[in-house]
C-alpha cells in the first residue's frame, strides 16, 4: 500500500512505520521537519513538507495522528490555540487537499481520544454512547472527529480511533511517571477512583493495522484494553512492576491549583470498553494491566 501519515514522528506514528516497513508498504510522513523523518521513522520513509508533493502519487490510505500533546502543560489561551490548530486546522487542511485529488485514498484513519466522552464517572462507555460531560478536551475531540468526517462525502471511508492512555517502554504516558515512581514518590491522584482506559502500544499498532484491512470498518472505535483500571490500582500496579511503593498520593486540590482546568483530565476518567473492536474480531494481546506492564519492563 501507499500510505501517508500525519503525526508520523510521534510515538504511535513511529511504531506504525516500524511495523509497516517490513511488509513492503511505501510510507510518506507529512512533517514540519521533513528532513528528520527518515532518521526518526525509518530510512525508506519519505518526509514531505507540502502535501502537493504527493499530488501525482496514488494513495491507498491516510493515517491522521497529528496533534500537540494535550497533557504536557496547563491549558493557557496560547496552549489551547496550539492544541486546536494542530488537530482541527491541520485535519481541515488535509481534507481540503484530499478533495482536490482526482485519485482519492480508500480510507482515512483519524486520531481522537476517549476524552471525547468527557468525564464518564462510573458509567460504562462504548462507541454507542454519546458524551457524558462537555469540557475542553471533549470539545477538542468532537471538533477533530467532525473535521475528519468531512472526508466521507468525498467517497473516503473514515475510521476514528478514540485512544486511551498508550503504554510504551519509551515515550508516552509512562515516561512521565516512571522517574517519580522510581524515587518512591508515586501514588494515586485525587481519590484514585477515576477510571483510566489504557492500551499497550503493540495493541494500538495492531488495531490500526487490523482496521486498515477491514473493508467495512468505519466510524468510531475505542482504542483501549478491555479492562480499564482505577487510578489507585494503576499506581499500585506500576509501582509493583518497578519494585517501589506507591504511598504518596497527590491531593486533588494540589492538581487543581497547579494545573487549572487540565486537572480535570487527570481527576476525571472514562470506563471505556472496545466493544466495536471486539465485535469485529480484533484480539488484544494485553488484556490485563499487570501483563502489559510486565511486558514493557522487559523491553
């Protein structure tokens, strides 16, 4: 296949390139630093700085993963604008370019997040459910998905990947937590009862590849393991996997004072289930958190 990726130099994008290159796929990554793409994604991955460079290249699929990290820093006005533009504005530009192409790809797989549902509390959430609460993160995801769906009237099948917390040996969510837990400074956040929908990086890559090859796949899919964990249980499991205690909780008030509205992303959560993936026949390699963390500890 000829595949174009946005966000290809990120955690998931790099892993996809590593997975697809040995299969003989031809890969392009649209990047602000195209000269760095081959080094970061693989020697034969081609970096482009302008979509028009591919005007004459027949494409089979587009994987749209671009977006600045949402939880790296408080949501100031400038940060909100960056989060918005790096997702919605970029996706709108991508779809506008796709509309100009005579030959269009069969499928657009576009990123989103379980934050689309807002803070779900104790409610079990599948793709059939609508948003439970509306906050900045859920509005961001909703606009991102809406922008991607504009490719559907062009005759392009659109798949929306609502991703949970991606667990990887290098990079991502665990990279931020491990230094604290290694020092014995880890623990639950707030009351620790909020749900954390997580997924092992191998399953994240596996499900994207799986959906790419399903000719009838379309619409939203929850990209998270079948067994979400509460925040307190996640902290205990991570600490145990590192041989450290998890005895220093972070009070909710401290998070609210330090992070502002971003704290809602940490103190809230989603008890999300990957119902549509399971119905489609996707087999998760890592169903339990302990198994996922044990595998990543070996990597």
